[in-house]
C-alpha cells in the first residue's frame, strides 16, 4: 500500500492523514468494522479495513521510509509493547463485534423461518396443488388444423375431449370416412400417409395450376390428379407428362381433329382434344354424348320434328334418354295443331317449343301449351255439331 493510499483510508476513517498506520488508524478501522449493520456491510468493511486493523507497529507506505540521520533511536520498550497490545485488542474487539453481528443476523433469519414455516415443512407442501383440467374447444382445433373441414374437426375434437390426447384424436380423424373422402389417395395400402395434409393440398394446387397453363379447367380432372397422387407421381413428373402429351398431340392435331370431324361430326378445339387425351373418362363422356345426340336427332327426324343442337343438348343435360325422347316426340306430334291455335293468340309456338315444354325444360313454353290447349278445347265446344269443310273450316255455327 502506498502512502497516498494510506492517506486516502485515513481521510475516510477520520484520523490524521500522515500516511503512517499506527494505533489511531488501527482503532478507527476496527471501529468502522464494528459499526456494520448487516452481514454484507461487515464483509465489505472487513475487506476494506481488515488489513489496516490487523497491522502492528508503525506501517509506512511502500513509497516512503522513515527519516533517518544514522543516529541511534532510543525506544521505550514498554511504550511499544503497550501500543501493540492496544492494537491487537482493538482488532480482536472488531472481529468479535463483526462475528456477533453475523450471529445476530443469522438468529434473526432463523426466527423468521420459524415464525413463517414453509407449507408442509421439509417433507413437502401442506396443501396439494389443484390440478387444472383443460377442455379443448372447436376454436382450438381450428387453430391447430386449419386445413381440415368441419366434419373432421368435430371427430378430432370429440376424441380429444374424451381421451385428453391430441395424438389419439388426430389418429381418429385420419381413420374416418370423411378423411378418406377429403384426402383421397393420401394413404398407402398399409394405411401410412404418403405425405402430410398440407403437402397433399400443395401438390393438388400445383397440379391444378399445371392444367390451367393449358387453358383446362382443373375441376374436371379430379380423378386424374388423384390417380397421380396414388401413383406417387410428384409435381415435376406430372408437369413433364402434360408437356410430352401436349407436344405429341399438337404435332398431329390436324389429322386427329379431322378424324373426329369425319367420324363423329365433332368440331373440337385443341383444348377439348387435349382434355380428351389426358382423361379417358372425358373422351368416353364426349363420345357417348355425341352418340346420344345422334340418337335423339334420329327420333326427332322419325317424328318429323325439327330440333336444334342446343335443344338436344338441353335434353341430354336433363337426363332424357333416347326412349324418353321418342315418347316426347310422339306427344309433340299429336299436339302439333297447337301451333295454329297459338298463332290465333298472337304467340309463336313451334314443335320444338312444344317438345321442350313437355320435357319440362321451359316453364314458359309449357304454360303456352296449356293456354293453347284450353283455347282449342273452347273452340271445339262452341263448334260442336257445326259442319266443316275438308280443310277444317266451319260452315255452320261459329263463335261470335
């Protein structure tokens, strides 16, 4: 310790700052330690002033030595011994005071622990912790599985509430028929998943986008998409197949389109042709539809009724078969005279309109048919017994 450091401590202790540690400085240091009010303060003061209180004799700073004139210095042995004894006693008193402070603080802490014992003591808590039960809600299930529809979420929620296990609840949801309908093709034959539900939806969306790139409606290719997933076809392979098929078909499109035009009377677009190439189901449906169109047109020709292709397509869309069309056309032929009655009423009613009305395709035309029938029946009642010519003109009683 240097002289300046000793002087700084002496200033803090309130003794003469002469840079020499003597009895007064030691006594002040001991008193500083004894005056601590807490364990932490006592430890801090001991670290700071303990070294001073524990010195003996006169201690000079490391950068200063006592002045010497080479003359022998006379010393009083009794005085030196007395000074040492006083310093040692002061240090001892300081240590005892610090120890007492520590003991008092420890005793106080022990008393507080005795006064406020922890619940249950050492063996454990005196009161059992209440177990808080958690009941999941539909909102919780929706937050965890936003990609599941409501019917599957309800299955998961019911199992979750009953079992308390979300893993078991998911397994129950995946084992349901609703899950199989929502995610067809996602499971292998052994019941394991080919991919997660999120991955499944992503693959389907990517395949639909690939079909849209060829101006095709992806909704009519659901079976083809499912078949691709079940065949473990990834999106890159799916896109490659589309590209290859399109190139092969378009290179020969003129020949293929001419075949459909000549054989089936069908004027197909490139998109329709490609759709039929991708999906055998679509090709079959188109061909069957074309055959049914021909059959219904043939029945109309037999009944001497002229039908447009749009009306025939309406018949097919309504699920009318060839046999049903034959019966409708017979009835239409029987009611063909209503066209003239409608003309008297200022209305246009063709045989095609009569056929559409009888088929239930047009409520307006059906209403007009009924009005014309009523008008015809009224005319027949008024003209009952009147003479008519070969052309049907009344020569006798007529309606005024």
